[in-house]
C-alpha cells in the first residue's frame, strides 16, 4: 500500500487489457502515468516520499526511466514531472530548482544523431565514417563497444531522416 492507505500505480491499456507499468525508482511508493503516445511510450512522475525524491518518468517497451538519467548533467535541471509526450517522442516536462518551476520541451536524440541536431542525415554519416575504427567513448560509437564499425553504420541508417 502507498501513502495514506492507497496505492497509485501506472497502467497502460492495449487491446482492452491493462498492463501495470514497472516501478520507476527503487523504493518508490507512488508513481503515475499522465500521457501516452501512439508508439505506446508513456510519461508521468514518481515520488519516493521518505527519500524526498521526485522525478519525471518515461516508460518505453516495458522499462521505466528516470528522465534525469537521460539528460546531460551539464544542463543543470531536475525533471520533476513529465506532463505529455507526442508521437515524435517530444516530452513536455517541468523542472524544479530552488523555489521555481520551469516548463521544458525535451527532444529525443535518435540513435545515429551524432551532431544532436534532431535529424540523422549526411552530416552524421560523414562524422561516423571519419571516426571509423577504434574510438573509445566517442559519439560516433553508437553501440558503445569502443569501435565505430558496421553495426554503428547500420543503426545510423535505420534511423535516417
């Protein structure tokens, strides 16, 4: 049971059947989905009351992600809640720093979008080809195995556009 004798969980309905979405953070006692897109990605929030941790959540393919883990730490934001997600994967979220809330539009980076401009295109292909071979920790190593190779090229081409 959750706080005050009730339980609040996130459910996804597909073809008339409900599926309980996984708990997004360890020891969370309260989480809820707020929106879902046509791909079945859902967004919402989670709270760990006694740990006083609150975060925006993305559920994708049966896995829950704390949105704060998906954002570059140099952005210096804390995603407190995700309100909506569209069919392109853009997420309307709020951060909370100090005593101020700000609305943010989170844009997904497709695998293969090496330059981070939102598209996988010729510039990304040229960057990948220029980095071909051993490349530990470089953005062109899409699968993170330390080598830019055919697997990375195929991922880039699968996300072209």
